[in-house]
C-alpha cells in the first residue's frame, strides 16, 4: 500500500497554507511529518483524511482516490478530542460505530484495546476523571478501534510518562510490522528518529526535506570525529600526535572528549590507525552525524 | 444513513441519560400533576382569577371571604339570603353606614372584611375594598351581579309577575358567535396563544441546547475526532434530530401528564371555561402544531448549530445568538399581529417566509381559513429551507474546526463557504 500526496495547494481566507506539498508513504514503514508550529502539518493531515478538499493536487492510495480505495483511517488528533463528561467505553464504541462498525464488534474491539493499553478498569469512568496520560491512552484506543489501514498520529507522545511512552512505542512498532501506513507528526525529534524510516519536513507550506532518514543523514558532512578517552587533557595529548596533516581543527569541550574536524572525510581510517598506534586507550571513536534535531533547526529555521 | 442513525441515537441517548435534563423533566411533570390534582388547594385563587361559572354546584368552594353589605335600600332581608347568592362569602348585613365611615374603612384595612358593598338605593351601589390587585374587579362584578339580580327579582315580584315570567326575564339569552372564516374567536384565541407560547419557549430552549452541544464539542475538541470519523452532515443532522426528539419526548411527557391529570380531575376543571377552552382545541390544530413545532425547531436548531460552530467556548454563544433571537421574536410578535388581523398583506407575506412560517402561518391556520395549497406551500418551503440551513450549518461546522481563535467576519465566512462549495 502506498499513500501519495501530490502537489497539494490550500489557502484559507487570505492565508496560503500549503504551497505544493508532495510526499509518499509506504506500508510497513513510518513517515515522520515534521514542521514548526503553523507549518501546515495539521492542514495536510486533514486534507489526507478528507475533512476538506485541497484547492489543487490530489491524494491517492495505490493510485486510487482515497474515497474509492475503501481504506480505513485512524486519527489521533493533537488536540485530544473526546467528550470529557461521558463514559470512556461508550465514547470509544461510538467512534467505532461512526466508522461503520456494528455495536457488537465495536464493543468487543473497544474492550480489547482498552485492555491492550491497560485501561480496562477505567472503562465505565467519565473521561475527565482520568489523568492526562490515561486520557491519551483512551484516545489511542479510539483511534485504533476500527483496525485502520492508515494511522495518523499527531504528537502521540505528549503527556506520556516513560512507561506509557514505551507501551505506545510497542504498539506503533506492531502497527508498522503489520504493514500499516503510519504517519507520525511530532516536535519530539528523538521519537521520530526511533520510529521513522522516512521523513517529510514542512516549512512555510513547502516540503523542504523528504526521503529516507539514514540517506538524508549520510548526505550531511561526515568529517567530524568524536574521540573519547580517559585523559583529562585530551586536546594536548592529541596535539602531540602527528595528526596535523589530517585534522583541520581539534576542539575539546569536556575533559576526555574531543572533536576532530578532518580536512578530508575519507581520512577517517588513517586517523583511527594513528590513534590505535599511539598510547591512547580509546573509549569511543565515532563519526559525528547531525541529529534530526540539528537538521530540523537548520531546515525549518530558515525563513 | 447508518451513520446518521448512530449519531442520532447517541445524542438522543445522552439526553435521556443527562441528569439535569431528567430532573427538569421530572420536576415539571410533578408540578403539572400537583397543579392539576390538588385543585382545592388552588381553588380560591383560580376561581378569583378565571371566574367560576357554576360555583354552587361544587362542594369544593368554601366561604373563604367575608363581606360587609350596607343595605340602605332593604334589598336583602337576611344575611343567609345574601350568602345563598354569594357562595364564597361570609356576609355581615347592616342597614346603616357609608363609605366615609372610618370604622368600616378600618375593618377592611385590618382584614376583617375583604370588602364592603354599599347599597345606597336600588340603582346606586358603591364597592370598597383594600387594593387587592387584579382580583378586586372580579369580586365587585360578582357581588354587583348578585345584588342587581336580587333587586330585579324584588321589582318583578312587586309587579306581580308569575314565576315563569320572572325566570324567563332573569335568564340571560345565550349568544353564540360563529365566524364563517374559522371557529369561535374566544376558544381559538386561548389555545392559539398557549400553543404559540409552547412553540416559542421550546424553540429557544432546545435550539440553545443544540448550540451548546456543538460549542461544547468544539471547546473539548471532540470535534477533531468526530469530523475525521463521520460526515459533517450526519453529525449536524443527527445532533439536531436527537435534540429535537429529546425535546418532543420531554414535551410529550408533559402533555401526557396534563391530559391524564386534567381528565382525572375534569369534573373540577370543566367549570373553568378558560381552562376547558384550551382542551377544546380541534385535532387538526394539534396536528398542525406538531408539524410547525418540528419545522420551527429544525430551522432554528440548524441556525443555532451554525452559530455553535462559530464560537470557541460555550459562553460565547450568547454573544452570537442575537440575530437568531431577533428572528424568533419577529416571528413571535408577528404571530400576535396575525391573531388580530390574519389576512393583512404583510402578515400573509411573512407567513410564507420560512423562519416566520412556524409562528405566523400556524396562527393564521388557527384563526382564519388558509387555503390548503397555501398551507402545503408554506410547509414545503420551510422544510426545504430547514434542510438547506442544516447543510449550511454542517459546512460551517466543518470550517469551524479550523477557526480556533478569532471568529470570522460574515464576509470571510461567505468567502470560505464559497470555496468549499465544490466539495
């Protein structure tokens, strides 16, 4: 299954929100949809889900219109959306029935998902009596109740403690393994790096970066090497070695750590040999890749 | 259709489970039962307000008021004779005194007597009472009628007329007014007024519920999930139908309580013409009332729904609801004009404008002869515009998900609606 977003344009009143957005997502891999606040993430999600139409462009699933594909969506909105004063189980069943399930199946599935997220004991409580993290898990159960083919998670980790975050990670992992399309929108780059093989980064209504995350990272400068060793004045020690020909600069911000910028990224093996031949006992030798966060700040910070 | 049914049942079920809604229904029902079933408790005030037409036939009327009759003309021979004609009064009869008498004034002011009736001569009476609000007029009328009858009777007796002649003279001729254009005005006026009030109150009440429900959905962001799970049309129409049916259920329960307990106590209530006239409304009027209730509710609920989609918080509804309330009021007061002159050109025109039809056409049907094709056209127009406004409301509802923060101006809204037309 392949979800294609093609040249989407959308404006509201006088605001041009999306200016030709295209990306693709395949089943079995999560796509991280990144962007700053107001970049158009929620708008593109709503267009994918058919809440409103794009001005131009199209959304296709395996070459078909979304409405004709018969594929089911599950959406976890960023703004938590359920009735605060109503019973948890009833609401989840209601959502399931709105998405076309009959009452019996909806109830069965709701109970199964409540059990999966460990919320069975809250089934007949009112939603607003639950903590934020627990409400979040209820929301997740509602999102997944109808066994959707395409799952869109908007900031799923906000408000979850590490244990619950781990549970959500497990669930998302299972969804990916069972060949669902998972779209993942978040500001927390750490989570995106863990889950998403692919990313699409929106800035000012345009895709500024998209593709396989590993390949994107490889495209970045790989000439910086991090070295850790149990030597307080590591910079001084390195200076004694004859690596001047290879290194452009040596910086040490922490004792025992130094970053060497190579003149040529291809010299990293030569540097490693020199270090092994020296009397330094290496704890760590790492080619520094930019983190997604750094890439994000670089790309999305551009005006 | 299945989705619409799901939304409808969920919304309806929520009202049926809502404690406030249930308590309100039960309390009002209890009040209705109480009011209709404990007539002796209220009999005094009711009879003085509505005027009883056959008080001496019932044991429920007691002598609760006291009256001083100063009879200088010698019309009454004893207090018992006067009390026979004034079943609600304990009568004290005396032959001297005047309205300037301080002792008499005091006895009224301190509550010893409810009033004093001075018979200065057979044709000159004065009635004095402490200001008693609206009931004073009814009291004086009643006593006046009794004294006048007694005086006339004594004149006829003096003239030597036979019992048959006297009773023929004393029996008031009965007048029945038949208007060729409708039924009796008195009856019509009363039940039309009552139905109009019910229509007005329920449209405001249940319309507001729709607006509140949608605004709540928006402020709790439940809308975010709903709108991605169901079609906005189904959500809006399901909500309107659910609320409307809940309203009908509530009114139905109240009406059933009224009917059942009115009939149980009908022997008491039938003596009050005002009340019995309400229950004399013809079946076709009841059917029209239901049709116009449903249409009126639907059209205004759709408008309220659109408004609810425009605001971010429940508290903001009142600030945007003004135009709708103005429409309801124009319809409501237009209906009063229609009661007086149902065939006035302006009234006729207004009765075909969908938002006013439920009030004005309904009143015209009650008080005059509206041709059947006119009724059908107006109902059709209202039904079509109700659906149209409902669709518009669902568009605004969908757009409303985007509009957190600043409320859009009418111009912006029109622009956005135009753009979303193709969808």
